[in-house]
């Protein structure tokens, strides 16, 4: 997982957004769709696209915007977890940890 350079910017309706770039790897010999979710702060969610297709034996870098409502999370770095799960098989999943920055 690679974090983008835009940390903790204020967007629509005062929400705080952090940008991430995730590397999705599909080791199977057929195309697969993956769903990305995030947890760790009350009201945290993936804004925009959260489902991504990856070709057979493929690798794909995808941008993911994550937001929280105003007043949620502690100022500074907050621990969050991303879960990437195959849409067709919930047992094909991985969790990765990162941080979400809330401006002071």
C-alpha cells in the first residue's frame, strides 16, 4: 500500500479526505473483482469507487479516497485498516494497516 501525498485535506461539507494508492494482485488465472473497505475511525468510508477489476495473473495500482465526517478521529495520525476482498469469494481477502491524518 502506498499513500499519496495529499494528507488530511478538507473537502465537501467539511469532511477530511486522505488519498491512498493500493496495489491489487490477482494470482488466479481468471479475471477477478475486488472490493476495498476501510475501518478504524467512526464514520470512515471509501469515497467513490471501491470495486476494482484485475486481470488474470495481474497487478493493478488503484487510487482510493477515504473520508471521515467533521470532528471524527483524533488530530494527527489515526490507525486504520484496509480490507481487500474478492467479490466472488470472501475467503480470498487481505488486510493492510495504515494511518489516516486529521489536521489539527
